[in-house]
C-alpha cells in the first residue's frame, strides 16, 4: 500500500474542499499529540460544528465556549439556532464512561479519522475496523509516523500521512 505524504497546509486545503455537511471527524492520539490544536484549526473552516468532549476537565475546551462562541450542552439534540455546540457530558466518576459512550454513538458516525501514532493494539484494531481498512496496513502506516505526523483515514481510500506544522 502506498501512503501519500502531505504538508499540514495541503491537509487543511483538502479538508476545506472535501469535508461535507453531515460528515464527522474522529481524532485519536495520546496526550500532547496535538488533537485539540487540529480540531480548532478544522473548526475554523466551518460555520456549523459540534465538538464532542470526553475529558473530565480541559482548559482548551473551556476556551471553545469562552473564546470561540460554542454553546455548552450535556444532552442531545441542541437548539437549532446554536451553530457551534460543545457537547460535554462529564463522567459521573473516574473510569465510568458508559453515559458518554451512549451519547457519542447517538450523535455520530465518523467519516474521517485523524490518527496520531499509537502503540495500543486495541486502538489500532478499532480504528482499522471503523475506517473499513486492513489492520495490517493501518499498523504499517502507523509504524512509519514521526512525532509531528498523523494519518488521515477514510473508508475505501489509502491512508494519507500528514506532517503537522509547528505552531509559530
């Protein structure tokens, strides 16, 4: 399988042209990989957007509400007039994510997966299955990722390796 290589700017231009209304993006990666940063850049491309938050606390997500005009919801659906929604149902207790999982599955099915390098074999299997891709191909592409890179995965398409540009 050939993995194409793009700059971060090429990735954003692609997403601006290809990401359609009603399509969803899943972002997966370890702490500090840059997930929240990429999500904020992608959100700037859209007028209407929903962020589904799963962390108990997150200063960056609080900024979505305070600085970016997102309206906080803990249940679905939101009011029609709210064009930027932060859906954030915090867990009742540490490790109890059942209510969050139910809410996430109620809201979306993923059209794009942005995957940072992962060492978790279960995550790789879930990602490959969710994207309809061969697990061995996803493992191989994941193994080639460098620190500031991620994969763009779409059902029925080869993975694209993207170099994340450094913040200036």
